[in-house]
C-alpha cells in the first residue's frame, strides 16, 4: 500500500503496516521518538494500521499534541496508583487538561494532601516498570463484565450503546477510553500532584460527591521545574491577593464572585474607563446605552431563548 507523509512525499509499505512501521521506515531515530500518530488528521496509537492512500503523521515530543497525550496517559497511571493503594476505589472520569490532568474517585475513605507522597511514589514505580498501554475493542457485554465492580463505568457503558467501545489496559489498571496513549509509561519524565477538590458525578449535585485529584506531567524534569516556578511567580501577582493588599476591593458572602470596589479600586477602575473612552473616541467610536432587560420576543427571534433559557434571568412585570 502507499501512504502520504506531511511533506507530500509517498512511501510504499506492506498492507496492514502500522503507524510505528511508518516511523521505522523513515528512520530509527524517529521510530524511537514516536509517541503516537495521525491518520487522515485523526490522532491514533502507534499500533494503529494505516490504509492505502492514508495521510500519516508521526507525533513526537516536539509535536503540539504530545503533551496532552502524555498527560492523558499519566491520568491513567495516577488512577492505577490510587486503586493499588486504596483497594475498593471507584473510578469516574480522568481527562487531560490544558495544564495537567485530573481523575475523579469515590474512595473507601477520603484522602488528603498528606497522601500525595505515597501516591507519587507508587506512580514513579509504575513509570519505572515501563509497561505498555494496550488498546482493545470490546462488546457491551464484555465491557460490563470487565467493569462489573465499577458502578460509574457500568452507568457510562449504557450511554455507549451506539458507539464502538474501546478500553485501555496498563499494568493492573483498565479503563474505558478512546485514546490515544503513549506507547509505554517510561516516556513520562516528571510528575507532580497538585491539589484535591470536590466534584459530583456527572456534575449533578444530587449524585455522589467524588474527590478530584489534579496532577501535571512533563517529558523532562526541567520543564516541570519551570512550570512550578512560573506558578509561584503568578501567585505573587494574583489579582485576588494584590487587590486585598491594596484595598482595591472586598468580597462578601452576600455576592460570591462579585467584587465590592473600595475607593482605591474606584480610582483604578475609572482611570481604566477613561483610557478606554479615549482610545475609542480617537478611533471614531461613539457610545450608546441599551436596556438591561428586554422583552422575551427579542430573545426568541435571536434564538437565545430556545438554546439558553435555562441560564437566562427572567421576570414578569405588569403581567
């Protein structure tokens, strides 16, 4: 079969050749650096077969998508460590985020930041073992058998009736997941658990309250050190902290999330508004003022009412 590379060049490979085979055909260095791939623009594992005429791209640590894939894999490793340390743990969802990853757990007993050291130590052991991430396609019945003791997964499986169900295994851990993942855990260079928070199952306050454990991961320790340093510097410049120190505003429980501007804050706010008006006036803009509340018919015409009425504020005035 013939595949197309990002530079437009073509390669002829045996039918059924995988993304890893494509990388190896280009060079040993790329084969070693490969983490995942793209087939016709879709992110896939290295073990995914290409097809005749496919556009294939190799993902390495230098690729924009690489860190997200690494962190997704690290979320599984964190969940694996938690399950091993706290038998009976129920797992929910564990995605990568812009700056790390998290996983939601229902644990036999709540954990605290005092447990971070033990969890990180277990994660490091798992990473050192360098076991592969293995993708499997399963039926609904097989999935329910695999997750027979995981009630959140069983509930989620029922939502997947019309989809192909894939799982990933890594060591003792298995999870419903569409991937892709790094080839093996040893690709992870540095990890750090960041914080704990509460979360409801499916974001529903009437459902079980879970513990959300946040972490981050990088390919190199120097990258983690730089990230933690930047966080520390950002905390020094946090507007919530500086605002209190400079008497710009205060927060009250009567209005969570909404600041009460103090005299110093009003000076700053009005200075910014004056500047805003000046640059708009120079650019030829003029100001208008519109009502805060308008008839529902306007929002029905715009389409907002049909799509967002549950999050809009409404009131009845004069019938």
